[in-house]
């Protein structure tokens, strides 16, 4: 509770919801139920509390998202402290490697939330650097997100939730460590393969897929701040459903629990559902990572090749589409992770699934899908905080 309250206060101070200053007068509470222009309805009811020590602004959705994010951070930090206690004990017993890995992963929700500290509470343009980071990750602009500030809260809720899911997987992997060696506490009691370059590369791959998938899914939601979904074209809906939500969600799901996916895929690989999955993944990989001809590119179905053609000075009649960012770090992240990484991974699963599974799990062919190697899933949560 203390950790959650401390994060909430820090977020409110960074985001401008809480301002400490010496003000004349006493205490007063004002409540607005709406505004005359009908703008930003997610902020209402809006509560303003004035006091001699400062004032507190409590817009509805920003307050809700702050409470949810703070609760998640408090839970994650509590687990990190517990892991730290076990780390100290494990070092004395000579088993520090697992505890050290667990402690780093236990900090994942807190590290992710601290990067965007105050973003969900932002009420002014200069409130927090996290707003600019969210804008870069979602392909939007700072001014647009500050006006549509509901997206900032939604962004942090989703990211912290995924981090907590990764942390839960960690708890399953290291359950015997927390329960004093009781094997029934964990469903992953078998030893994992040794940590080598193959497993390290797989962990980095899964971390990249999680980071790219989450931000790519939320980029589609950010589009709704400038495009009304009810009037969007069929091309835009294809872009949202297939390129963003399908490929992004697939990457996150598989990266968090690769061995479970391998077993599930092998059960349906020879069925019509397995064939349909591979066809849709291949279609999404081509449109996202390749080139889409006009008039589809002009309708919203565009990929890396279309934007690269624009940057190289190609004409629109060949399908050139302007990217969301000017050349720089933002465009490099979008092209490298959200476009190429997601497209290559989805295409690999569709065309050469067994090889893609070996990349993902970091194991030799004989180990892919073997329950005894499931503890390698810890590499994704451990790296998640670094990826985002």
C-alpha cells in the first residue's frame, strides 16, 4: 500500500494533478460535471480541491488510470522486495543466479511505470517527459496526446498489465525459490537448459517482440484520437485489425509463453484452423513489412516498403506513403521493431514454423515444446524492462 501511494503522489506531482504552493484562503471543493463545449468528456466529473498548501485536480479518467497503475506498481514493487530478500538468502546458499534473475524481472512493472511517470496524470504541456515518450512509441504527437489525454492513461494501464503478466510467469518459474523448495508451488520444477548465446538471443528476441507488439497495438488506438472509427475506411480497419492487432497481439502472446504456443500450434497445425492462421499471418507480414500497391496504399493498407519509397523520393502513384515520423529515432524504432521485427517474425511462423520456434525458445530442435524447458520463458520478463 505504501509503495502504491508513494507512486501515486509522485505521478500526481510529475503530471500536474498535485501542485504544492502557499495559497491564500481556506479549503474549497469544486465539482464540474461537464463543459459547455462538450470537449474531453472523459475528464468529467472533474474535481478541484484548493487548500492553503496547494491544489489537487482530479479529472475522472486520469484519476481512475492513476489508481490502477499505482496499484500495479505497488504490487510489482512488493514482489521485487520479496525477491530481494530471497536474493540475499540465495547468495548465502550459493544459488544466487536464479534469485538475481528473479529480482531484475520483479522490478519490471516498476521500471516500465517509472519511465512514463506522470504520463497518465498529465494536465499541462510541460508536465512530464513521459508524454513525449508515449507519443514516440504510439506514432502520435505530444499536443494530440495532451488533448486526448485518455490515451495516456490507457497506455500505462496496458503496459503495466502486460508487465504484471510477465511477472506472474516469473513467479511460476521461480515458485520453488519462494516456497522454500516446495515443488508443488511451481509448475516448472525441471531444470532449464544452460544460459548460453542461444538462450540469451531468444530472450532478447522475446523482449523485442513484447515491446514492439504492445506499442504497435496501442498505435492503432492512438489513431482513434484523430480518426473516428465509425467513419473509418475498410482499408484503415484492415490496417488496425490485421497489421496492428493481429500481428502485435500474436507477438506479445507468443513471446510471453512460447512453449505453450508451440504445443497449441502443433495440435492445430494440420487442421483448417492452423492453415488459416498461417495464411493470415503471411498476409499481415507482407502488407506490414513489404510493399502494397495503390490504390490499397492510399486507403490505409501500407507497409515498410511504401514508407521507404516515400523517404527515397518515390511518387505516390507507385504507392509511396509518408511515414508518421521524420527521419530520426522515432522512425528508426517504428521501422525496425513495429514494422520489420513483427513482419519477419509473423512471416517466419507462417513459412518455417519449426525454425521460428527454435529462434523463440532458444533451444535445440529436440527441446522445442518440451515441458522441461519452459523455464526459459523467464528470459522475456527479465528483459522486458529493458525493452520498454
